[in-house]
């Protein structure tokens, strides 16, 4: 019974992990269908970089599989990341 629970948990984790949107280049984006813009805001400093996990989740929620980052606005302590989602 425990083995079944662990197996189901592992399968669920694998299926959710495989659904995460991934960053692609503008050249690769030309091969896919554009869905629309996606924007996230984040706090932090310039050593943190872009929160790809949150950005990927936002693209997933919009129905996308891929994204291209098109800009960053703001200061290092608070910034907005702009991307375009594709499927």
C-alpha cells in the first residue's frame, strides 16, 4: 500500500514538472504560435536574477509551453519582467 502511494506521488510530481513552460530564443519562437504577453513583478536584488519558476507558472496558467523574455523594468529592489507566451 505504501509503495502505491509513493508511486502515485512520484508520477504526479513528474507530470507537473514536465508541464513547466521553458524559455526559448526569439528564433525558436518563430516556430510556435504566440499566445500573448505575460508579466510578473518581483522583489529582490540584482544578484537574484529572474524568477524563472514564477514566470514559467504564469505562462503555464495562460496555456503556454514556452516563453521569450522581452524586457525588464524597474530597479534592482523591485522589477517587472515582461515576456511573450507561446504554444
